[in-house]
C-alpha cells in the first residue's frame, strides 16, 4: 500500500520542532549520536528510515536489512519504520537537531527538490556504473540533477486505476466487461450503482487537498495536455479553460451524492472496497497487493481497468508512474557507507530486489532492466490484472513532476474547493495566483530542467 506521506513543505513551528527533536534524538536514551556511530567491534552504524508501507513491503525491508547486516562486519544498518503521517515533522525535527538518518526512502517527486535544496548527497560515484546503466532512462533522469545522481530507484507503480465490483455492476444492469472509459460514463455508472445499491457508496477517489495534489497529476495532463505550470516553470497555466471541465467533473461527483461526504479511507487504502462498502474506487496498483492479501474472498467479484479519461481516450494519461527510491542525507557522517548500502540493497544482486516484486504479488514494476527481465521469467499469475496494467495503463502514464510541492498543493486545493461546491473559476484564479507567487518566491524558472 502506498504510504500517505507527501513532501509537504514549510518550516515547523518552534514548539512542534522542540517536541519532535526530543523524539528524534539518539535511539538509546542518554546516548549521544556520536556514541551510536560505533557498533559492535567498531562497526559503522547507519541509521535508515523507511516509510511504513504494506506488511509485505515492510517485511522485505526488514529481511534485506538483516541480510545486509549478516553479510557485513564493518557496516551495520539500524532500520526505523516511520508512519507516513508523521514523516515530515519527524524528518524536519531530526534535520534541525542534526540527527537525520543517513539514508531513507524517497518518492520520485521529492528527489530533485530535495537535491536542489541541498538535502541529499550525490551518490553517483559510489554506486558502480553498471548499476546506473541498468536503469531505464526515464527513471535515471528522475534522480539526476546537474549530472549528479541523488537516489537509486527501486520501483514504479501506476498511481491511478479503477477498481470495481463486477457483481454490483451486473445487479445494476451494467456490463462488468465494459467499464467506464470517460468520466461521463463513470458518473452514469455511479448513478446506476447508487440506485441499485443505496447502502453502498458508488465511488471513491481522493477528496482532500493534499491527496488531490498528487493523485490528479495525470488527469491535469489529461484535461489540457500539460500541468498547471509551463515546462520551463516560468508561467502558471492553472487558468487554462481545460481545467474547468476537470473541476466540474469532481464537483458533479459530490453534488450528485456519488461519493461519500468524507472519504471512507485515504486514497492509498483499498480496505473499504474489500469490506464491501464501495462499488468503485480509484487507487494505485499497490491496492491490488492489499486486496489479494487481505481480501482473497472478494477477488472473484473484482475487476481492474484504466482510470477513465475525461473524453474517453484511454491513450491519454490519467495517472502517473510514481515510485520509491533510496537516498543519502547531505549531512550524513557516513555518506560513502550509506551509498554502498543502497547499492547492495537495490543496485547489485538481481535476486535481492526480485524478492520484493514476488512478495508484493507483482503489482509493481522494476526500473532496472535486468530485474524486469527476471520478472518476465516468473509465474506472475498471482496478479490477475497484470496484463491490464502492463498493456493498457503503464504505456500511457506520465512521470511525477519535480517542481516544488507548493505548485501541486495550489492546484489540489482548487480541486478540493470544487468538491466542496465552491466557485470553480474563483478556485482556479486563486490557484493561478498561488502558483505565480511560488514561481517568483522560489525562483522556479532558474531551477527548471537543470
């Protein structure tokens, strides 16, 4: 399951920072960070933070860190799993206190912003050249700034799929083999499902500003052919008339009672679908793993399809190829050892990484060419919808943007206002002004495409 963390920016208040500094200090009460750097027999101890993902994800990290420690006498990793909703404050406080982890998980959209802010150490010279050459070019680009590599990619996953109940479709007179392809189709299907099943929520997608900020990146491109900022990051494009249709569509979902007043779960959590509370849900490919593991009795009644396009053209993007990587903190006392640990975990032995994709039921994809080839030799039938993902979704999605989060949040807030029934043109005008201000305040044009 995707963690709910997104890289929300902004300084901590002094009070919050003070409280969290105490929590983020040395792992052993009364022991200084310097004392902790030396493990048994003088081994270097690396602090590694990992977002809290699904149980299968978390088990892989734990197992491979233990394997790394067993294979190395001179370097040891101490792994800490951090819940997504606590990550940003905990990280900011640790950085302020000088106790940030040596290495940690990063989603692709935050790698380059953190690199530009001087928060990550370059690792390109530590990881062997063949490790970089094994990456698909688009994911290599996602971690490269001014010719330096700042993280090593681990996986990518479609952020937007349509999950739906075939049995409920049939009972509502809908063809489960003909899922909605346009948002008008989806709204019509949701209305039919609402009439046939009044006790079940017809549809769920992201419904708050933060989640709408990133879950709609693909739909933003779908609506206009571009994101709400120019490619050179010099001009806001949030006032494009094409965005009116996108916000109007979301507003119709709320006005017609086709979504719950408040989402039954975060965007990344498919539990309400597995529990029979939803007829349709938009979520990412990670939800397949959750459903297979936690709700096996529901699988025969479930279907997965591409998330609809505004105009019904499914060759246009409706989501992103998001994913995760590992990077080294710029202030780590052991940047070389941390980069070597990343190399061992992600860039060397194919079998180490292959286990991850097996454990998560082949619901994600590897950016490493050699690992992707190894996956192709495996029996992947555990994921009944892999062909849908591979053939009908992945080829048409876009990578996550790397501009500052303030731009995404401005547009996501406009989307939330639409859901709340507020004036759409005013919401987009405000987003346009906020993005223009971010361009100026953050000097984004000078940082684009570097």
